């Protein structure tokens, strides 16, 4: 029996010591999902948007007259900075490897407003001990999503990982 199943973005490998997410049937091949994750990290986004906030504050102080454009730009930059900060602070990043000993449970949830059958939510503890979630989006029903879910259940039950 294979120890991997198909998802919308590739494969999920259930190994003895970790879960691996990639686009290959070989679990050793990593870092091929999206290059955007390595180029645009949450930290760089937060720094760039923070720079925009400082820029608009300086423009506000330099401008002696009221300008709606500066106020709107400041609000937009501030909102983007908050989103980037939350993104970076709460580790909402793409995980390619999750150690098996940190996996707590897996839940099956309906995929709302997505072209998918369902998605699996993997609850695990990160290095800091915080409980985090990783979403595994299954393929649409007409492309084999039901079979993927049944196969994933069998793999996780065989690996003694609770799934509900």
C-alpha cells in the first residue's frame, strides 16, 4: 500500500517520522510547490508595508495642507501592515514538513466556497509548542476527491493518527 495520497496541490506523504507535502511521488523531493513562498515571506512583507506606513507618516508631517490621498494611503498601508503582521506572527505559512510526533489529530471539514470535495485539517504543535493547523485541500468530487478521502483515511488509520 502506498503511503501517500493526492491533493489539489500535489501529494501528501505519510512517513514514519513526518508528513511531507510536495508535487512528486518521491517524498525526498521538496521545495517544488510554489516558489512564491520563498520569495515573498511574511517577514519581508511586514517590513515592506511597515516602510510604506513610515513613508505616509512622513508625508503627512511634511504636508502642510490636508490631503485625502495621504489619509487613504495611510489607512490602506496600515491595514496591509496589520494583515502582514498577523500572517507572520501566527505562522500562517506553507509547511512542507510536519513531524509525526507533533501531529495531534486530523479533522475532515467541508470545503466552503472552493472547488474541492473536502479538506483535511492537520492539528500539530510547532517548535514553540503552539497548536497550529495545516489545510490539505482535496481534489473536486468529479476528479476523485471521494476516493482521495477514503485513501487518506486508510493511510492515517494505518499510521495510528486519529482522523475524524
